[in-house]
């Protein structure tokens, strides 16, 4: 499938200090992408000035769309709301804390245009850059991702990372999406893989946030990630026969 448009989706919760830098960083990237590109900014029940700032930027730039998530609060809820609203051929998920490098978006679009259904960023392969990653989170990240990699017999080593791209068809095939928080990152990528979608892993750059407060809490996410991994793994076992049949045609 040749994509003709892309939607950069950015869930935001209390990111009033990051929004200006976010938009300033994304604007020159939009200009470099030849196909239609929009930015969807999703306010996830913020209690600060996030929504007011989004309204201001929407008036300034016609490539910006803004929404208030109507789902249960949480990164996953906001992302599911954005997926439901999406009308473009592909979605690129981008973090609102400016930890992702906007210049990497060019590579995501390149591989989507080449026919990949999904493009997954990795912070832990040759060519990637990792700056100021908290040590405790880093250790837990590597343990969790290696466990997932071994369990699902895959080479991709950064399942929990949010910075990924999917065609609309791939996202449609991931339904029903049940995750309400950051565990949606694992659910979407693992479902895409076990359903046989063609994916590309690319190195990306990541820098710890400079402004605001992280919404990722290790204790809260532990059980949610475990449930998501178990849920998708059981689905993999139950669907294996159907997937094997589909791959024969």
C-alpha cells in the first residue's frame, strides 16, 4: 500500500511547559515531508494550561488538529481516541515531552512509503542514541524487553517504546485495543507482529525530558504490562493456526 498522508499523534497531559518546544521542533520536519502531514494533539484530561495553549496553536497553523480525549484518563486512552479520529493513511506516535528526536520522523515516513506496515523505533541498536536515561528505568527496561523478545521469539528489543508508526490498516487489525495506559505501546506492536504485518526497526535518538513531570510510574505499570503481554501471548497461541493458514496464501 502506498501512503499518501500521515498523522503525527501526540498525547499530552499537563505539558504546558513542553508545547512550544514541541511545535517549534515539529514545524521544520513537516516542511520536509512531501506527502500530506498533520499533527493531532490530544489533551489527556490536563489540569494545567495545556488545552488553552493548544487552542492558540491551532489558530496559528493549519496542519494542527486538537482534541480533548473523551476516554478514561491515560496515555492509552488518549491514543485510542486519536486512532478513532484518524482519517490519514498512517499514524506516527510521538511523545509530547520532547524526548523523541523529530528528525527521526523523516525515516519513519520513508519506510512507510516503501511499503512497510509498521516502523518501530529502537533506542538500543547500532546507530541509536540514548541521553540521560534514569539508571533504574534503564535496567528494568532491558529486563522487560528481553523477556518479551524471548517469549515472542522476536528480534525487536524496544517493545515498550512509544515512538512507532502504523498504517491505518495495521491499526484497524489490532482491534480491539484494550490498554488504557503506556502498556498500549506493547499491545499495538506485539499484535502487529503476530498478525504478520511487515515491519522495519530503525535506530532513534532519545533524551530525558527537560520540562514537566514524567507520567510513567513503574509500580503502576508493572502489572499492566504483565497483563498486556499475557493477553497478546495467549492471542498468539490461539490465533497461530489461523495465522499459519493465512501465510500460505
